C-alpha cells in the first residue's frame, strides 16, 4: 500500500498535468484586448478566454456584473474550508487557486479541441503588480504578451464606455454623462480613474517583460497599422501556426466586430466604437493632456509613444 505523498511534495502530487494556460495577454482595460481575444480565438488551434483568475478583488456594486477574482474566492474559502492536518495552509490554498485555473483551462481545451489555451488579463484596479506575481508563480515559463495602447486613447475609450453604462443604468448623473458624450468632453473623475488603472497596469507589465523568460510587447497601434504582420508574430510567439493569420485578421476585423462599419465610422453607443488610433485629440483638452503626460511620460516613452501636450 502506497504511503501518502510527503507534505513537501503535495503541490506536485496535486497537479500532475501541465499547466493549462500557455500564454497570457496582459493589458489595461480598453487597450484592444477584446479585439485580440477574438482574433486569437478565430485560429483553429487557439482559444483565448478570461477567467479573472488573479488579484484579490471583489466589487458587488459594479453596474454590469459583479467583479470577483478566483483568487478572492479562494481567499474567502479560508474562513470555512481548511486543509488536511499537517499541510501548510498557504501552499494548500495556492494549489487550490492554481488548480481551479487549470480546471477552467482544461475544460475549455477539451470542449473546443484547441490545444493552445490562454487568457486575456485586464487586472482590476490596484491589483496589477499582484497579478504579475501570481501569474509568474503559476507558470514561470508562460508566454507573456503585454498589449499596450496610448493612455490618452485608453482614457477616451474608457470614458465613452463608462459614460454609456452610466447613461443607460439610471445613474444619478446620467444627464451629465449624456451631455459629455454629445460634446466630446471627458469627465475628469473618470479620466483620473482610467489613468490610475493604466499606470498600474503599464508599470506592472514593464516589470513582467523582464521577469518572464518568454515575453513580447505588442502595441495596439502597430497591430492596427499592419494586422497581418503583427498577428503572425503573435501567433508564432504563443506556439500557433502563423499561416492562419489572414483568417484571424478577417474574422476579427473592425467591420466584422462592429456589425459592418468601417474603421473610423463611429458609433458612440457601441463597445466597438471607432477602431482608430489618435482619437484622443478630439476629446481631451490641453490641460487634460498635460496632466496625463505629466504622470505617464516615462512609461509612454518606454513604450514608444510621443508625449505631445497639445490637444
């Protein structure tokens, strides 16, 4: 009769299968992650999902859906689900978290028949550094992709998205946000929140590019300018056939995602609003642009963005 695995081996015993997640696309929200997710999932070998795995975060009041990470769920379970006697609790709950993430990934892989599974990750506010730490602990050999977009466009896109939600959900200031949308004015409170999230994500991703052995940066603007070349580069990086890049680009084109509109043809009520770069010049004031650049210039320069301050 075999003896139980020693405590020092419990982690290895609990997850003999390879980690489910092969790659992660890490970005600030409104950086093009949904576009990239659809593009990758159009490939016959690739599935790109979103489980909100890492980062301790819970917000039951978010208007579109409860915000809850799997890590926060596991942390909550500590109050009533206890490990077997003699097992280190921290190690046990780490195993539980990582195995939950794997269960989701392996289930998706079996269902889709696609062997290259990964996730898009847009960390909840204030959790980006912790997400990188957890992601690295989960799988150091992960293929790490940092998708980055000019923070000025991220802020405008994020504002329009939030203003639409608040206008349509009975927010007390719905009329204010409706007027902002009509006049192309970005509310300063939402600007500050979106900038804070971008800075958190960009700073964490900068460290992630150095931390993971397999890492690449992909700029939204470059993908927009030459989707075929950069899609092929991305597919090759995550271990999929780059020859299928044309198919992916076509199925995830702005026309396909927006329901028939061309890039630049705006629908402010749509999640896929305009599909262009540089639209911030039509929305941000000179003072707002200067404030963004003042806080984000070092990261903007690192990622190849000019730091003009005139809107």
